[in-house]
C-alpha cells in the first residue's frame, strides 16, 4: 500500500474525513472553528456600527460613495456568512 492511498484505489485528499458522502461537497463550516466565527461576527458588527454612525452624523452629504461602500461591505459580509454556512464550498469560492 503506497502512502498516497487509503487501501483503496482512490488517493487520499486530506479532506476525506470532512466529507459526509463521497458525492457530497464539503461545506465551508467544516473548516471554520468558533474563533473564526467570532472574528467574522466582530467584523460584521463593526461594519454595521460604522455604517449606522455615518448615517447618524450625516456623512452621506460629504462622502456619499463612502457610505455606499460601507453599506455594500456590511451586506456582503452577511451574505458571505450565510453562503458559507448553508451552501457548498464551491458556491462560496465563486462568490
């Protein structure tokens, strides 16, 4: 038996323990730990707080593109978190 196989004709990928079924793709959540989710949530909260404060202080009049960028970042982070949690890795990779 060669070191690159697991006793079958299929080579080891290093991720076989993460895959539920052979035809099923692994999810991103299999690779993330609690610390990763805490950091991700912290970034989302910080972006939302910055966006709300920018609206409260009427920054939109002076920097409308910055406010739009903050809104996009907040929305994008939440969508990527949902995609990484509920959809396969391929979908997350291509978004």
